C-alpha cells in the first residue's frame, strides 16, 4: 500500500518530533546541552525535508 504525499509528510514530522524529544531527553540526562546543542539541528533538518512539496501520483 502506497502512502499519499500528505501521509508521508505527517509521518516525517512525527518521526522528527520523536527524534527531537529523544535527543533532548538524552542530552539532559547524559550530555551537556550548552555544548552539544548542534545535534538538535538533525530533527529540524528532518522536519524541513518532510515539509518540502511533493508531487502526488495521478
């Protein structure tokens, strides 16, 4: 079963949010947020890719 572009977008955003929550929790528990904050750009980039316009199949 193929997903529609809207479903792909929602799945990508859901994944980016889960990754962001996981990384923030891990950084607060183990790391130093002031030093390792650039790792939080990964889910932001992921969400940007998920939000890009997609062409649907006819």
